[in-house]
C-alpha cells in the first residue's frame, strides 16, 4: 500500500451493491481489485468482522476436458528442482561485511535466532549495491517508516545506496542444504504500509528469500508485502516465497492488499515465486497475491498463488502483459468482497498474452470436495477507453481450468457491460470492450458463446468458451 494514491478509485460497480448486474440472476458480479491511487471519496465500508475460512484437505479436481488437453503443464513442485545459490560478487554487499566478523559468526552459529535488520544499517550501503543475506531469520521493526510507510525501505528516501535484497534460499526454492533466508516483522503492528519497499531505483533485484507476515487472522491489521515503486530499467523479482505477507479483507480498496505490488515500474519480471495467502496457523488472511498498477510490460513466469482470502492476480492500467505457466489455486474464498477471478484485467491495453495459465478457482461450482463459496470466473476484462482485443490483441493459449458457470464446464470470461471508473474525465464512460479475446486450446481457436443468450452455458468446452456479460 502507498500513501501517494493519486488518480483513480474503483467504482462501486465492482460489487453487489451497485447497478451493475449480469443478465443471469444466479451469476454474480465479480468484485475486482483495487488500484493504488488517492481516494477521491470513501466509498468502501469499514473492515468487516470476518470469520475464519475452514480449510479441509486440498483436493484439486479439474474439469475432465482440461485433464485431456495433452499439454505439458508446469507444476509448483518444480520450484524445488533448483538449488538456489546465494549471489555474491561485484554487484553485491554481504551482510557479513556490514555487521562484522563477530556478529556474523554469532548468527551463523544460531541461524534460528532472529537477527534485527534496521533501516540505519541499510543506509550504510553505498555504490548502488544489492544486499546479500545469509541463511537465517532477519526481522524488521514493527514501525512503518518513510513516505510510503514501510518496515524496510530501499532506494530513494530510504537507503539510497542500495538497489535490492537477495537471500540464500526460500521455502519454495531452498539453497544448499535446505538454506532459507526469512525476512519478517519483529512482533506485530497496528500500522498499515508495506513490509518491504524498493523505491525509485534502477534495475531493482529482489530474490531468493521468504517474506513472512506476522499478523494472524482476526488481528484486523492490514498491510502489503513487497512493493516496487517508480523503479526504472529492468526489474527482477524471483525465487521468493510469501506467506501471510499481505493481510487484507476485500478485493478493492482499502481492504485490498498485494503480496507483490509493481507500481509505476516498467519492465519487471516476476518468476519462479510462490504466494501463499494463509497466516502461520493456516487460516486465509491475505487479499490479492500480485498486482500490476500503472506500468508497462509486466511479465509473470512460473508463479504459483494459492489459498487467499480475497482477490486475484490483477493488471490495472498496464500496457503489455505476458504470463507463462501462471498457476492459481483458490485465491479467493467467497462472494462479494471475498470473490475473485483467476486473472483480472482493468484499464489495461496493448498485447496481452497468457500461455498455459492454470486457473483453478475451487469456487462454488468447481465440483471439488473442498470448494469454497468463491463466485469468480476464470478471467475478467474491463476497459472504458479501449476495445482491448481489437487494439493490440488478447490471447489465451492452452489454459487449464476447473468447473465454473454453465453446465458443460467451459472456460469462462467475464466482460462487464456496465463497468465504469472514477478516473477524472472518464466518469461517464462504460465498458468499451466489444471484441472477444482469442482462446486457443490444442491448436483449436475456440468460438464464443454469449451469455445471456439462451443455451449459452451448454456448449462443448472443446469448441467454445463462455463470454459472460
């Protein structure tokens, strides 16, 4: 989350309490994600009192058509196939060189004893270096500092001689001998902000560690995880594991939080990461796993997001999107503010391509034994200015999906005809997307089946996808 929210707020057309309705009474509106932008109003309710979501054993039951696609799909277990090597060298400054031989030896002897990492220490880094951490537990203080209120800050306004942090391994991709670097908060907080911010640096690098939240469900304290804000050059986010790092309570502001937030930072690639939306006790507590906001050329490669309370991977005001082997499992848990599609696109444009996305919503129609009450669809697309598929192109290639609306299990795409935003000058605009995306399965371009035309949900999913208005 940031405090410089400037331009845009989502309309209340994003939830059930608005005039935006689907033609089919039983098909609910998907509530969608928030955007970092200064609130023009206070439309959102106060944080609700939420009951914990029961977590039976995960049983992934995928639609039979998806099972027989015959495409080689990436699996999150492959994150463990690589042994992460702690980066060192000319571009890096090691933790040991900052704290001295005696402190480094003490920590190495007791890797499970938390070590405090302070903003003051980060400010001693010079030369535009990347901080390289050994295995162990590193804790920031529970006070959020700086303009954007963060536990640890890198770059402008925080630690100007540093452009990133890398570790010795994460829970998803351990280092040699199972090494893991954990960054977390010391104690709990009542503040809002970010655990880690990388602010206004060129070629930021964040990689090879676990970022763990310390809040529990029911604390009613909400903050974001990692944010790259106003960075330039080529950004790298890789081999991270997030667990409970962004407690939230809704899929729009202010209850929407992001595990990883790419804000006004072009040309960033997020790869080989895992975002787990549960707290340490295993209770869902996080909102959207990843958000791309007001940026260009967003890339997501081999990323697994799962077990969220609310929300989804979202692209807001992003020009140029490419994902490959993105997998989600049950990133939202209910209807209304707890809903979410597999991937959401709002006010985004340019070429948008998703290759082999695995969108297992595990929602109320999934057929899975452990399904939630989530009402989201596999993908959603909304833009009040551009007909995105006709102006740049929108492709989904070999998706894998579970049962959703319609009797036959088609891939479901949400297009909200009454969508609008409160962006100045666009308040009276509504949905401009008229052309369908291109959905290709095993080399076959699927035809569009339009909701709410009679029989829209009864088509062959090997030949049709659902285009839900």
